[in-house]
């Protein structure tokens, strides 16, 4: 049996981390076998271990928590295909059963009594081969190493200047089957879609900046088979970095008519399957009086900051959601 973590999002995207029968620590500390650099990751965040024939993950009293298939866990048995989320990093646990070595399946055929020396010699060869094969498999399993796959790096989501018309966009992460819907209580990495109440939402992993203000782009898609209204309030979208700095809405200082629209509910009509870009600071889209406009934030962003945390309130059904943009 062999097992490994497959990086989906974050620092290990496109890489495999082979797991042995000893424990594997994931965290920011130097003792971690899977080293995660983000400042909000604990030094020993979580550990994956092998016991009683199964793999399990255990949270090490971390600040952000450890999530399996979107649910916060203290400890949980892992099954092949389970998705583990730690901060902005996401992994898929894969477990593969290995075939029994051919040497151990061999059987000694009966021979004539007058050929005892040959029988003993044949048995000795089979036993040595079987022992050597089992020993080799165990040694390989106990060696934990990170192997980079030949898969290309995942394309980062880019802000597009023109309004998209397609309802299926591979860069958005469209899926062939109905996604699992849940409202996450943990920070979600930018670029990862969230599915809830028949909607999907994704925040661009790039920040559009210039001058004294900067903005984000949020993509909304209607997953139902009828037209619906997506309601949101500009004031419900706030931002702060991992150093504790908050960023006020720039539009209230730059555009005097934005105050009236800052707390006004916007009703955005979205057709079935349609994807809508709600933008801030991109070529006029940050005007508060536009249904697809989101206010910009007043900068500058400190060089020392590693992450920007965007908090959503009064934003359709995605109330209470935090999205992390890596800087």
C-alpha cells in the first residue's frame, strides 16, 4: 500500500508528497516535513499518521484549524480522495493498494525423492527472493520524500478587460457534475470557487492597483435553471491584511456621490448559467452607482504584508465568508 498528498492549491500545487508509516507534520516550523510559509499557519499545524492499517489527520491546536472535505476536524480517518485544507493550501489524499510481490506467490512444485538437493536449493532461492522483495517495499514506504510532478503549474486566474459571455469558462473551474454546496466558516484561498444556495462565487487571486487605491474582482455564477436576483451591498465587503491593517473604501473620498450608494442594496439580474464580474477599480467598474461595481479600497498595501483577507457580509448568500489573497 502506498499513499501520498496531491497539491491542489497553494505552495504545493502540482506536487506530490509521499507518505510513509511514520508521522508527517504540516506547518510553518523547521521540523515540518510539509513546510508551509504563510504567517497565519501554526508551526506544527497538523499531522498525518498511520495506525491500525489506516491513515488519519490530526489538528495540533492550530489557529486556523484543519479541514477535511470542508469540515473542521480535530482528528479524522482519511479515505482516498479526501480533500484537506490548511489555510490557503489544499491537498488531496490518495491511497493505492499495491499488488503482492510475485516472488511471494511462487509455489514449490513436488519433485522426486532422489533430487532432495535441488529441492532445498530451489526453496532457499524462493525464500531469499520473497524476503528481499518485502524488505525493499517496507524501506521504500518508510522513506518520506516530496517529489515534484511533471504537471505544469496551474494557470493563475487573470482579470479580463472585456465582459465575458460564455457560461462555461475552464479558468473559472467549471465542473462536469453538481458541486457540493456548503458555506465555509474558514478562510478560502482566492481563485477557489465557493458553491452555496445555487450560486458560485470566486475572488480573483490578483489585486488591481494603481495610484492611491486598489480593487478586487468577484465572479458570480447562477447555477439554477432560471433567472435570479443576486443582492449585495458595497459596505458589506471589507479588507484587512495579515498585519492587522484595515483599508477604508476609497470611493467615499474620491467620488462624492458614492455615499448614497455605499449602503444601498444592489439587485443584479443574473440569467441561468450566466457568470457576472463584479469589479472594483477596473476601468470605471468601481463606481458605487453601478450594479456590477464594487468600491475600491484606499492604499497603500504594506510591503511586509503577505496576505489580504477580504470579508463578505450582505453579499448574496455568502454572508460571513473570508477569502485570502496571497500577496
